[in-house]
C-alpha cells in the first residue's frame, strides 16, 4: 500500500522502484506448480498476514509500478486457485481481490485478446472458435465432453491457441472406482480417505462422551464392512416397522401429519421409491411425487 501511495504521488520514481523490488522479499514461491503469494495461506491474526489480501495488494502495486514483473502471472494463478466458486474466503477478501486483479487485467491487456482456439480429445476436435474484445465476456466457456469421445484407460485433452492474449483452462471430472484402497495422488488437489468408528467412552469430568477411533486399512469392523458390501435389511420388515411408528403419530390430536421419505434418491431402487410413494399416497392423496 505504501508503494502504491508513493506511485500515485509521482514525485519519487526511484523510491517507488525500490519499494517495488522490496515486495519480493516476502514472496512465497511454489516453482513446481508455478504459483507465488504473499502472507499466510491458512490461519492468521493481522489483516496484513492474510494471503488473499496481501497477494491482491501486491498484484495491484506491481501491475501499476512494474507490469512486466515475472512474479505477476504466478501470483494471479495462486489467486485463481484459491478462489471458492465465484468468491474468495469472505467479502473483504473478495472485494480486494477484484481490485488487484482488475489492475492486472488493465496492465496485461487481457481484455483485448485476438486469437483462435481448438479443444481436442484424443486427437478429435470437440470445440473451436475465436476470441476478441467483442465476445471476451460472452463466449461459451463450458465444454461438456461427450462420453463417446472417451475411451477406457488414458485420455488426452489438448488445447491449441493461435494469436495474442491469454487463455485459461480448468477441468472437472467425475468417476467411480472399485479400487480399494484409493491411492493418494494429485497436483495441487489431494484426496485422502479415512474411516473412523464411533463409540462412547467414559470420562472423569464429563461422563460418557463420544469417541472416534481411526481405522487403518484392513481394520474395518465386520458390521461396517457388511453394509459397504451392499447387504441390506429386509425391506418388508423395515416398512412394517416404519408403518407402526408413523401410524402411531400420524393425525395425532388433529395436528400432526407424518410422511415417509427417502434420502439420496439416486441410491434408491425403483421398488423402494414406488413403495414409499404408494404408502404416502394412501395417507396424503394430495402429495405429489
């Protein structure tokens, strides 16, 4: 902020250059992933220690003082990776991030592109087009790759760009694997799966308290493993139990109305959904499914 203030004054260019160079003293670089930031990326006490705010102000300062700085692009990449959807961690961080990135966009002229692009999946084009100032904010950014363009095993996605400007890309995929256990792997995104057994332990001051015991691979209790293997309780017995409970409360005192519902429709069989609907329809004909 001091460097920005001196830059706006305009009467000490040599001092401003020194201040801009001094900004590099507090940089944290991840050269493997091509990112750079200032401040802490986790918990902090002072506002100046916050990674988003500190990095945004540094981007703003360098964009105005040294727009050709080699650390600007890595810093902007770090800001992008630490965004949560359409925002950062809070409204203050989001506002300051936008201020810093707006100056970067003006300095880098990214809002005046002129290039063509092509997206290829396994060598076959699935999207191509051109980007210029007239459509930089409106062109179709989302590309859904058809399932028939993919194959078992390794798939290659290639993006080709010709012209001037910047093109950013990110990918999102969903899959299901029978691999057990799931091997940890990733680049900047890491997945770790852990299992815990919920139990109760006796404490000296608080009486009985919940206790979560971590499980190592191969130590899963049989009752939990049985459930994960897909074994289920008899549906007829389950419905008989639920009817008994719900019937005891439905319509009580003319005030209560109880319906049976399902959790996670995508995981339920057609038979379960049908039986649930029939049960509720008999109790509440106006209930729509």
